[in-house]
C-alpha cells in the first residue's frame, strides 16, 4: 500500500464525493508521538483491504487542509489523527495511541 499526499482542499472535496472507503492520516512532522503512531499504523496497514484509498496529510505544511478536514467531516482537530471515510462520511476517527490499522480494517470488514 502507498500513501497519496493531501495538499489541497480540492482533494478533500473529491474524497467527500467518492464512493467506498478512504483513510486520512493527519501527521505532525514535529511530533515524536505522531511519528510513532504513523510507524505503528504502517506496520499494520496490510490488514486494510487493498481497495481502500490511503491519504497522508503533513499538517504542518498544510494546516489549511487540516482545518478543512475538521470542518468537512465534523471532527475535532487532533494530531496525529486517522479518519475512516465511507461514501463521503467520517465513520471512525481516532488519535494518538488509539490509531489502529486493525481497527480500521475491522470496521471496513463489517460491511463487506
């Protein structure tokens, strides 16, 4: 699996309009906790179904996009944070040590 970088609010609008599942991972490049959460997530991401789109946001470089994510999906901004989007709606969000690729995979598997 590979990350697709998020760099614009237009991409968020596209995710909002897309059918199926997407994961947005918001990462602070200045935070060691965020780095550990990202490594842990990547270690387990093979459990996520391969058709799931994975998006990565460097929120230090693109704070405007992070703010737009919070507004668009009605979630409180946190870092690190993972959001599971299904058919344009956020159905799961987690932050810090609660971020789990396995939990995201289990949520996706419920509806397959």
